[in-house]
């Protein structure tokens, strides 16, 4: 049996649609259930941020998670395939009336993506003070907690509604199929067989 960790929400739904397309039948979590067993597959419904942790520690053989989460967590896993789902960007947001000033000696940044932020600002050779938040990040520059934010941008509506604008994009992200390193060797045939089927399904969608 292959155990597959999926993030809750839209990416999980789209991934299960791909499985329905490949294998037929109904791949769907019932109400609040967190485990779904169908044939040779066991699906785990977990928080987006936790998917790579389940995979790295071997609780799941493979998983589907955004490249932003993989990059932020810097985990020791195998990246198998860009599934072209949940496309978004990691961007720097500032107040509408502000401009991003790279000449400042130090910039205060509110974000939940500490590593991505630190790496990007160090590439720019700019001092950075990172304030870690877990939600409502758009609020930080409005109340003077930070100069800028680094956050996921999908449509950009949330920033616009809060008087912010995108000043610069740091990276593009979409959902990736990842594998546990030990599982990739121990269950290589099953994983590669599934990988090929998913790859064909992804290509047929695009």
C-alpha cells in the first residue's frame, strides 16, 4: 500500500480528481475524515504545512504540497513532479503609497516564510528584521509592525482590499509530488508507476 499525504482544501480536491481520472471510482474524503483507503492507496488529509513533514519522517510515502512549503522547510525529500496545481507566487507586499527602498540599511518584514524571506533579502545584501506571524499578515504594515510583508499571492485581492500592493515577486509556486527517500527506494516500482500515470493526467489537463 502507498500512503499519500494531501493538503486540505483546493489542492487535495484537484489531486483526488486526478486519481478519479486515472483509476475511476470515487476518491473523496467524507466530512471530517482524515484517512481515506481505496484499493492500494491510503490518503491522509493534513495541513498544507505538515505534508512534507509526514513525508520526510516516513508516515507517508509520497505527498502533494506547494513548492513554497518545500523551499521554506528545506527538508530532505525527493521532488518528483510539478503537478501544475494551485499556482501562486511568493511576493513582497507594501502599502499602496510606499515604494520598496533597497537602499535602507534595515527592512522590517512580517511573514510566516522566514527562510525564503531571509534568503531573498540576503541575496539583495540588505539587513532584515523578520517578524514571524501565522495569519492576517496584511495587517502588519498597516499598524506599523513592519515595513513590508512576504506572503503567498494568488489573485492579489487580499492585498488590494487591505490597501497593499505587490512590490516584487520572490518565486513562483505550484503543487509538487514529493516522495520519502527511503520509500522511493523500497517502493520504487509502485511510486514510479503512479508517477507516470499522474504525469500523463497532468499533461492531459494542460
